[in-house]
């Protein structure tokens, strides 16, 4: 059984190479056979014999060897829980085999750290003195990074190597201990402005305001809204207007629940709010497609977000079309041009401090925020125990480039 398993593993790892080699051998065999037949038989008989032999050989190859090989690969990758290597034993402390010019930004408590893709260069680019960093977000062109804690918002200029305070929950000159949050950050397409919401509350009441911040003169202006709260704002492609939506009502029409949304526009020339139109939707969740029906095209950046906010995706495709992911049996797999390879089993952590439900009964995977690098050659992931790992799934090489589990991480890519 052990030798059979090794054979199947070998065939699975080198399936593409074996297929190409067999095709080359078959072509060579047919070519030599044709040359031989042309030397010893009349032309008509030679051609007929060649065709019959070629068809017969091809059918035999496809039906016998091809079928057996495909069944073996299918069994190894989809049925038999065969593990190609042990992740822990395979982790190297040296990633000098990585060949990609990429800077990874990660948050460890109150530090924002810039890390090279091979882990050899590390630099603390920002430190929050009072509280942990919650999130960071790149500007559309990658020059600026917004860093938010629970009560403060900072700006980092990566070219000038400077940072400054944009806003905070605490009022200047006030000794009152206010609670609050900063959220809803949205960059303009040009990257020179952004909007954000600052909420404050105390024992006496609460207040939420949305501001437009101009990087050029470091000034902010508030937006007055006829509604109680603006919510999420969306920039248009021209960077001249902001849009937001409010659910007005829901009603039953012909046995179908329909949601009515009011669309508002913020004119950046005077920061006044104007009602645009109503939208009737069959789903409660808003999609930018709904505004496109009104001729409004929104700017929708995703490359500036940290990967935890983009969600844990079960399957990710590289630029070359290769796939990686975690299947329902908790195996990390890699799929090249042809067949899927199960590389190793991914453990789950059960949080015993939480009430056990059907949702969290099996725990969370110890691998999170799995992403292909922009080149599509490597995979970066955050491991609960071993920190940031980088892997070449095709060559089955993996290395640790940062030894601690991080809060969030991400990078900026023009792709």
C-alpha cells in the first residue's frame, strides 16, 4: 500500500510532465513507424496501414493508459485523503527563493510594519502611542496610507516619510472623556480627497458627522444632511459627487417583497445634499448596479483594502488561472492546468470562550487571509501559530517571513 501511495503521489505531482512525455514518445513512435512502413510497402498500402495503426494506437493509449492515469489522479486528489507534505516540517526560516518585488504591510498591535516579500527587510513605518491600530487603507495611487485606531485617524505619506493626525474623537481643549469611532473611509478617484464618518457619544447624547478631507491643504469640511445619518458614501468616477442611500420602506407587491431606497447626491462644490430618485429593489442589499440604472457610475476601489475586509474566500485564482483554497474536508489544495493536488490538512481552532453553536462548533481555520501575490507565483497567508507564511504551491516550498500572528495585513498593487 505504501509503495502504491508513493506511485500515485508521484503521478499526481508530475501529471503534466508525464502526459507531455507520453505524447512525445507516442509521436516519436508513430513517426518511426511511418518511416519504416514507407521503406518496405507500396504507397497506398503504407498510407492505409499508417492510418489504421495511428488510430488503433491512439485509442489504446486513451482507453487503457489514459483512463487508468485519470482514475488514479482523481482518487489521489478528490477521494483519497493523501497529504503531500507536512506543513510544520516543511516551513523554512529562509525565503531567499522568493523572486518578487512586493512590500507587505501588516499590523502588530500598535505598529504598522513594512515587510519585504522574502522577509529579509523589515521596517516600522508608524507607531500608535496610545491604542492598537484597527485598520489601514491605501490611497488609489498607493502614496498615502490612512491608519485608524479606535479614536484617531492618521495619514502617512510613504514618499516623504511623514505622518500626521487627521482627526480624533476627543475634542481639542476638552477634558470630557468621549467615546466614539472613525469609520466609512472612502477615497476619491484622484487620491487627493477622502470622506470619513466620525461618531461621538457620551452620557448626554451622541453625534455623527461626515467630513471631506483635502490632503493638499490638510483641511476638512463637514456635510450637513437632511437625514439623521448619512451612512456609506460612494464617489462617482469623475470625483465630483458623492452618493448615499437610505431605505425608505418595504412593501409587498404581487407576493414579492420590494425595498424602496432613496438616492441622495452630495455636490462637492457646495457640500449640499440633493435628492436624486427612488430605487425599487427585490433584494435588501445594495449593489452599485442599482445606481448604474440611473446613469450613475461609481468608483469602486478594492486594491487598497486590507485582506481581512475583503473576506476569507474559499477558492482564489491567480493571474495564470491556477487555483488555491481549502476544501470542505479541510485540505489546502493547489490546482494547476489539469488536476487538483491536496497539499496538507488545515487545522481548526475552537474558541471555548464562545457559546457553541452550529456556526462555530467546528472552529475557525488556523490559516486566514490567504492571497496570491500580484505575480501569481506565490501565496501569502496568516497562520494563527506561525505568523505570516509565503508559499510556492507548484514547487511545494513554504517559509516563515514574520513570526507573529497579525491583526491585519495587505499590500498595494497596480494590477
